[in-house]
C-alpha cells in the first residue's frame, strides 16, 4: 500500500511542481495577481465558497444536469448503436443522421436548445444528451458489429433465441467499445455543461465562473475552475476503475 | 436408415462484394448413427460450408438435408458444434461457458453445477473452472469448448477443423482424447479437416472432397487398429494415408492454381 502511495505521489509529482511554480510566480510578482492569483489565495477563496454554500448548491445543479444528460445519452445511445448494428432498417434510418450530426460542434446548439427549452435545466440536459449520445452510439455500433459469428452460432446451437443472443452475446461483445465511447462522452459532458452554463444560466459551475469573473473576484473564479478540473479528473479516474472491473475478463 | 442425409445440395456463397461463388455442387452424403466421418479436402472446397449447412447455420437453398428424418431448418441442441477458434464466450469463465448451454436447456441449477464439473473433469480442466479463456492456452481453450458442447449432450458433434489452431503435440494429444471420449459416449461425429493423417486416425470413413465447387469425390473406409500405440507407423495406416493423399493431391493442386489465378 505504501509502495502504491509512493508510486502515485511520484506519478503526479509534475502537478506538485506546477503548483509550487504557480505559487512562486504570483508571490514574486512576476505576473499580476489579477491575471493569476496565488494558489494560496485561490485555496482561501475556495474555503469561503464552500462555507457559504455557493459551491455546493451550484455544484449540485451542475451535477444534476450533467448526470441526467449523460444517463439519457448512455441508455438511448447504447440501445440505438446496438440496434443499428444488428438491424438494417434502423441503420438505414439513423446512420445518415448520426453521420451528419457527428462533426457539428455541439456548442453551436446552445442557443437552439435555449429557444426550445428555455434557460433552465432542460436546455442543458438536452444539449449534453445530444452531444454525448454520438460517441456512445458509435461505440455501441462498432462494438456490436464486432460480435463474432462463431459466438452467435454457438449460442444458437445451445438454444438461445434472438433476444437472448442480443443480450448474452452482442451486448457483452460490444461492451469494450461501448465503455470507451462512454468515457469520451463523460469528458464531453463536462465541456458542454460548463459551456452552456457560462452562456445562459442562473446557477451551476459555469454560471458561477462567469459571474465571479464579471465581478472581478478572480481568486474565487479560479477556485471554481480548479474545482471543475479536479471533478473531471476524479470522474475519469473513477470511470476507468469501473471499466477495468467490468472488463476483468480481458486482463 | 442413415441419421444424417445430405441430398443433392448445391450452395452459392454470396460475398458482400463481388460475384457469387458456387461453393457446393450436387453434394450427397449419408452418415450413420454413431459413425465418425471425416470431411477432407483442400482449403476453399466448401467442407466447412457443408458442415454449417448440416448445423442449420446457413439456409439450404437447393437440395435437402435431413437429420433423423426431419429436414434441417435451424440450429438445434441435437447438433453441437466445435469451431477451430474455440468460440468460447471470453467474458465467461470456463465454468460459466459450460453452464450457459445447460441453462439454455432449462436444466435445474444444482444439476447444472454437477454436470458442468463432471465435464470439466472429463476434459482435464479441473482447477481451471474459474479461469477466463484469455488465460488459457489454445489446447485448454479447445478442451473447454469441447466440454461445453459435450455437456448439453448433442447426438451429433459437428467439428470444424477443431485442432487446426493447435501446435503439433497438443493436436495429437487432443486427437487421442477425442477418440477416447467418442468411444465412451454414443455420438455421431462429422469432423472437417485438411490433414490426411488426422482424418485416417480419427474417422471410420473419410469423405474426400474436390476443389471448388465442392463435390464428394470418394468415400474411403478406414479399418485400422487405433488402440495400437504404434498406429502411425503401422502398414495399414501408412497405406491408407498414401491412398487418400493421392486422391487429395490433385484437388489441392487445382485449388492452388485457382487461388493463384
């Protein structure tokens, strides 16, 4: 355990050096404290933000939007991708739509989702859902298409029907690529969340960053930006652990 | 009456791109119950296609195939299949793979567990019950696949070059074990191979197929004493291998020429 801890410390030591460098640069006055407040000042602002509840309440709003959008994308995107791979008519109908939609910068849809669903949670959830669905669908599609014929035939000869084969053979075959797609979607969810809240919102991380910046409260603004960055990092690490657990048969 | 009757089957292979290819032309074959039949031929002759048709994995478009008097329309648990590349579910352990077939057959849980263990022991995988296929050697994977198929007790065993991906020593070991299992369990086996020695060693009869389009060229009866440990050097064995090799040789050359063109 201590060896593992040492290894982790060593691995993330560049971050520690960066933090020390940051502190020194602003302490020595090499950069104006408006452009880059010292790390200690940011930490102090962070504690204040947590104490008065701003960070938590805005964070919960964001978490709800991100979680709901991502969950919808995983369920609907996963089902759609697998059906597209296994059932031609579904592919004929949805294939071109996914293709056209793939390269669209999803942030361009922010004003549209606002027109449709207003300034509240709905427009953010819709945006995150639309953006995250693409990598999930593509992952599920490619994964399901890679399901081996011999595995499907084996299951059939053992008495599995179509639905059984879909669930027992196609879905597990698709899992590695599907889980990779979800990982991309997870990162995308953070991007779309903060972007949409920065532009139009009354609360959430993005809103908080924007309003603190507008008021010149840069220490606190940095504190929120750092919080979002660390949350994104933690979510990805946790997700990788989960993925490793789910694909234990591959290692 | 024969258990498996293949009657004037013709099969067109339609690749996703390009022109359809005539894979089988007018193939007729009868296999008796409990018989071990080898389907031997050069690569691309359609021997695997014939096996998949009997298995019900491919539709019979022209001619007919019947098992126990009933036309084959779909795969069924009366015909178990073993593939060259094992086709084990990689996300299931050895035990999980074997249990799967038993589950699909609706066997009660306690009985499933007992039966799975019995077949794990039979193929010599005791101690590897909870290993995933990715942790097993090729030979062990094929043992697991064989156990999975034997466990749900199909009357007919369809084997598609099952030992083709194994090294020479493992292959020989598996051949001997398969013979032992076949002698103990009453099953009909159709065994696809392009290895003449293997066919002569394992089978009661060897059906030699022509190069594409596949036809049954001759069927050779094999009468060699397989219990003899020196069987591979016995004159009767060597003569049979020579006889069949001469039949296959010209087809193999034809197949090569076609590949090159």
